[in-house]
């Protein structure tokens, strides 16, 4: 029997830690959560970029760290808890998108994508999960993508890493439930960020990073296990993923022609 059912976290439960917060969704989320009364710890590799975000609100605090370095993530978590108190909510947002250009096959694209998107998430979880379990409360939020629902053109590496995050998050939600620690999986669609600015293909229902942050905050405030947006795009992708796999591949493959 669970000691306590995982709950949504509130500012009086502790601080929020956001990785990949030097730009895009992470930066917008940091500002939105600070406005909601949270003490916000932000992490990324670039000190200057983090400082620029932190200067925009007194509740935002910069902690430099590379998610691909597990020891660095341990040091970051220890520094955050020493300065701001317990991490009640960890939004593991750091990620990269490296498009594949098949049929030319570059395995290093997959290596780097998984190093950041999947292993980087695990490295961040490594120090914070035991602390949450010991306290009997907390919430992990893994930022995946609607690209993780099924294969998409040019997304062999990115989509596979994001699909792995869904599986990871669901499994962790089951394994951690009895400890009182909750897990949320966040699946954004197209969001206008520096990463999407380079895309040359149509991006239906694209929204701003600020709007994405508001939707994430709303879902996390309710303790949702799955937070996806924009709703119409997310629903469409989940619906077509119910097709037989051969039909799905043929249908989605037409978008590349």
C-alpha cells in the first residue's frame, strides 16, 4: 500500500529545478514559475545565458551544469538544496534536435541525441530521485515530445529518444508511486524556439515558448501524468498512431514527398 499518493507540488513544498533553461521552453518556464511564486533553480551549460535569465526575476537562481556529466548533476543538486532548500519539482527539459538525413547514415547523430535527451535526463534523475524518495514526496517532469508517439520524417534519432522518455516516465511512475513521488510526462508539439527556427517544413499549430510554459505550469499544478499540447495536434498524432503500423508509415511518409 502506498504511504501517500503522489500529489502536485506547490511553492511551499520546496523549489523547482529546470534543466535546459538557458533558452526556449526552459527559460520561458523559469519565468512563468517564478511569477507563480516558486523559487526557481535553472541549469544549463552556459553561465552567461543563465545569468541573463536569472536577472529577469529575483526568484530565479542560476546553477551551471552539463546534463551529460553525471557528477556535475550531483554537484548541482547538492548546491541547489543547500541554497534554496528541497527540490520539490524537477523539470528535466534539456534536449537537442539533430535531424537525420537518411539514406546517408551518421551514427554520431544518434550518439549525441541519446547522450543529451535520454542519458542526460537519467543523469539529472540520479541525485534527485533518492532525495525525493527519502522525503516521501516530490515530482519529476520529463519533457518528451509528440514526436515520441510514433516515427516522423527526419526524426529517427530525436523521436526515438523521446519515445524512450515516455517509456522511462511511465515505468518510473509505477515504481515510485508507493514512495509518494509523482512523475509527469510532458509532450509539446511545435514550439517557436531557436531549435525550430531552422526548420524548413510546415509546423502546424506552432505556439510560443511562453504559451507552452503556461500550459506546462497548468498541467503540473494539477499533478497530471501526461501533459500534451497543442491539444488538436496532440490528439491527431495519437489518433493516427492507432492505425496499423504499415498504414501509419505510408500515410506519414507522404508528408516528406
